[in-house]
């Protein structure tokens, strides 16, 4: 009986040694990891200084320590890779694990890679998610405030800078506003109140106008001139204008753009315009 007990004890010690040995042998084994992006083409686009949100999933057959995100980085004409600060994911409980990364202020073609570290310290790296930098071919201006006869704001605008200007600014003037209309001439001096002025305070600027079916939402989302580059305009004035109107214009030298009526307190009151114009 004593010999049998010794045999069982020895067998138990041997089994324990076998289990411990297996764990030790597997401590360096790489856990299978799959990294996938929701965009199956692994390609997205963002305009200069705007952002892009990348989403995807990490699936494993075991536990992982962390998920990290890296971006290509240019320094002294050399390209390297740096971790995106503040994006590391730890204490991962769910499997699969979904991730969302907000890449901000794109300033070049950007490659994002995802690196997953398993419980044994092994790293699995994804193929690059490519973000293409798109170049805007328009300038955008906001909140140019013009005024009609009963306003304290200037009545004219320089569309090349997106700013309201005084009626005596000469060549800086492209259009004037009063009584619910925009025009290429000095409306107050030549149309509404010529008795107060000795002729127009500036010559016809040559700008032309046309109405559009472009919505305010389309205007706000616009980054290129695709919706208006083929438009033409022939009108010297456009009237009446109302909040929500998106008006096409073409300058004397041929530059094209859009004006969105943001607010209008009265036909002869305060007018606020947003503008988009070809570079």
C-alpha cells in the first residue's frame, strides 16, 4: 500500500510538472489576431486641416494587452512612424473589440496602422489605412454684414476678400445692397436716392448674378466648385433676396462663387452673407 501511495504521489508531481511545462512553453506563443477596418477599401479622404474618423474591429482567439494607433510622420524629409497620443486602448474585456479613431487636422496623405499586443507581448500590425488629403479649390468666408439705408453697416462688398466695405472704396467694391437686392452698381446713388448724390460713388463693377437651386446645407458642405463651376450669370441685379437663398455670381475677371443669405432684418436693414469663391 505504501508503494502504491508513493506511485500516485509521484504521478501527481509529474502531471503538475507537465502542466507547468506546457504553460511555460506557450508563454511566448503569438495569439491569433485579426484587425479589420469598416471601410473595406481601406481608403478615405479629408480636406486639408479637416479630420477623418476611422472605425474597425479587433478579433482574437485569446486575450490582448492593448490596441495602439500609429501615423506616418515627416521630419527633415524623412518619414517615420509615431504613436498617436492619447489613443491607446487597454483593459480590453470584449471580443471582438470595436475601435473608433478621430484623426484630426489632415495636412498630408496619411497612413494609419493599428498595432495589437497580445498577453505574451507579441505584436500584430495591420496594413495601413490610407487617408488621402484633398485640396480645396475655393475660399470660404463667413458673416459679411452689409447694411441698407436704415442700417449702420456699410452697403458694399468686396467678394475677393469676403468683407463688407464702404461705398467710397473704389476698386475694392464688387456689389452693393439695399431694399432687398444686390447689384453691380451703387444702388443708393443711382437708383434709390440719386437726389442725395452727384452720380454713382463707384462705377459698375461688372459682377453678374443668377439664382440657383443649391441648398444652404449643400453650400455649408461645399469644399470644391463642382456644383457651380459650369454656371453662367447675366443679371446686373438680383431681387428680392431672402434668408436661405444661395446666389451665384461671376466677377468681371471671370471668378465664380456663391453667396448664401444668412439673415436679413429688413429690406433696407442688416444683411449677413456667407461666401464661397474659386481660388
